[in-house]
C-alpha cells in the first residue's frame, strides 16, 4: 500500500470535549483510559485541565459515534459536546502556566507552607525562571528578604488593584 492509498480517517485527528460530573474530571480521564484498554477504540491523549471544570478533552482518530460508544462505558461521563474543537482551541491547555504568573512586586501574599506558614508578606522580587519570589514579612522588626517557591504562596492583594 502506498502513502496515497491510506484513508483520510487514519490521519485526521478529532478533538472532543466530554462533559463530566462536577469535580470528577480526573476520575473520568482515568476511566476513559481503562475503557480504551478494553476496546478497539483508539484514543491518543486525554487531558483534564484545572481551568476547564466539568470537562475532559480527548484526542482521537475515531468519529463521534465511536466516542459515544466509549463514553457509555465510563462512569461520571455525561455526554460529548456536539461538534468538534480544533487543536488551536485547546493548545493553550498544553503549555504549563508559570506558578508566579500574576505576582508582581508590591503584591501582598500569605505563605501557605514552610516555617513561616500563615505569615503575610510583601513581594520584593519575582524570578520567573526559577519560579521563586523574594518577600519581606510584614510583622518582622528587621526586614529580612526570604526567597520562597511560587507555589507556596497565596495572593491576598494584588499590587495593581491598590493603585
């Protein structure tokens, strides 16, 4: 068989959004993987982005009716949204968002991990490359800069909101 004899179905990928029960996105993604292993339906990737609550995205060469057959076997999967999405619409979910995005100098944060857990601080410097921020504690007598990981803080008041 030559390349030109291959069917378009084999090379065309479809992207479907599957509606799930609330807060069951990860479970549905895992169950889709198990259901695929038990059938001849092909699925290339499954993602359950945190930003898209109530939905799981699936990349597959299969048509809509085959995916509906698969979803019938998956607990907490409610339905497939009619129509397809394209890769450009879901591509931004595939790029990890930096932990320190949205944090700028002057932002007031609360430390949520480490020895200073529960302390409030003001951001003095942001290192996006290392995903670290340097802060100074509010209630310290002597302002000592402390460097913490970006995922160990919770934003309380953004600097741009106060201006």
